[in-house]
C-alpha cells in the first residue's frame, strides 16, 4: 500500500505513529526511527516507510542535539570521528541498495531486527559478550568496523541498533548519550535526505511533502517525552519500548511471510 492510497483517517494514523515514536525518543533518548519505521511498514510499502521517516528523524535529532554544549559537540566529534565517518559510508551504500529490495523480504527483515533487538535486551545472546569485548572498544579500527556495519543496516532499514549499542558501551552519562546519539543520526540523516532524492526513492513529491509535515507531530511527541523522562524510571522506559517493538516486530514478520 502506498501513502497516496491513504485517506484522512490513514493520514491521522501516520501522524499518531510519528508522534508516539517521538515520545519514545524523548523519554529513552533513542528509538524514533526504529519504532516509526517498523510501525509504518505495517501500513504502507516498507521502502516508502524507510524514506518517509528520514525527514522526521532529522527534526527529532535536531531538537535533541541541543542538549549538548558546543564544547561537548567538538569533544564527541574528535572522540568518535572514525565511527561516524564509516557509518556515513555504510549508510550511503545501504540506502542505494534499498530501492532494489522486494517489499515482503524487507518487511520480514525489519520485523526480525525489531524482535532481535528486544531479545538482545532481555537475554544476552550467545557470544554477545565476546563480540562486544572484541569489537566495542575505542580504537580507530573497531569504531570503523562498527560504523560501517551499522551504516549499512541503517541506510537500508533506519535501524541503527549497533551504533546505539556501541555508544552505550562507552559509559556516557544519560544526557550526553542522548545528545551524542542525536548528533550521529542528525548528520547521517541530513545526508540521506539528499541521497534519497537523488536516487529517486521518494515515490512522489507528495510523499516528500508529507514526510516534511510529519516533523510537526514528531517534535510534539519528543516534547512530551522529554517532560516524562524525569518521571519514568529506566526500568519502565525499557519495558514500554521493548513491548512496543516486540508487538510490531511479530506483526511485520507474519505480514511479510
């Protein structure tokens, strides 16, 4: 199904989805792209869902990156530049491959990634600690490897869980973690907007305009989430996000199959 076939009720549902995803991001500091993309992929063509979310992600991360001072931005840039540079390369390659992926396999892949993210947070996956100890270290080669793999996945699906997991392993304060994640995805998605347009991934100008308009409800959701952040414990944040991702992931897999 395309966005052009949705009536007023369907468009209201889309606005509700991006607002809810914004609230999740405001509370947890991440999750907007994953929640919005996987949920929209149950309503519209998954390739359209991926590119539709890019502009709202730019707006959301632009609002969150202001939590970092100018000095912190420069410090994080110097500290994580190999990660970000490699992620940019991988993102462009993944985005270029997006237009060639069939809808149902992409829907299944998004669902598997969503369920896998939940499983990895609930119970450690076999070999996970060994991989993290070997790859999640602050060296240039390790950051470049994680960034490239993360970028490939992010470019084609909007899912950047490896990048988030790596930054979580760096023991950053929560406010700094939120800002650094926002800074990373702001830069990556700023480039993706132009690349998606050049690659012809937007089905029509109307979809691009609707994507830009969706920044409004997304930002409103983030504002609500920020207000709730101090009132919601880390435990309940995790339960809410993981529960939502599990439901959406299962639905995507069953629909794709």
